[in-house]
C-alpha cells in the first residue's frame, strides 16, 4: 500500500449511500508503512463540482470512468478494509492531490 493508491472500499458506511466507493490513500508513507492500523483516505466521486479541493482521475489511474478525488471528505479507514486495489496516481497527480489537500486543510 502506498500514498496515492486507489482501493475499492465495500460498504463504506456512515452517510455514504453507496455499496462501494473508491478511496484514495492520502496518509504520509511513514504512517502507511507503520503498524498503525488505519490510514487517512479521500473518497472518489463520479461527479466533480469544480472545486480546488478536487483532483480529476480516470482510466489512466485505473478507474473505469472520469472521476474526482474529494479532499474535503477525509476519513480514517482500517488498512484491513482496503483489499481491492484499483490503481495508483502518477507523480504529477500525486502533486495535484497534495496541493488540493493543503487547500482543504487550509495549511
């Protein structure tokens, strides 16, 4: 598992009505590599809203359709639930993700 990887999460729960949702791992790599049981993820949506906190992704990243990573909806997820690998972001997309996260967190 790496920062920028995309995983299919089954039964995301909470207020998410979907039975499954693609999630992007956004935690720093040292946390991902540690024994800590959870990682921070951002949900992937099939519709974007033109926000600076969204990153466009698509077939080049392993998805079937154009989609957007929503950095305003960060959640902590047990690593054990992220088992269905979908794809990885390119270094350029990972840079866009970092920028969107800074905007979302106002840092």
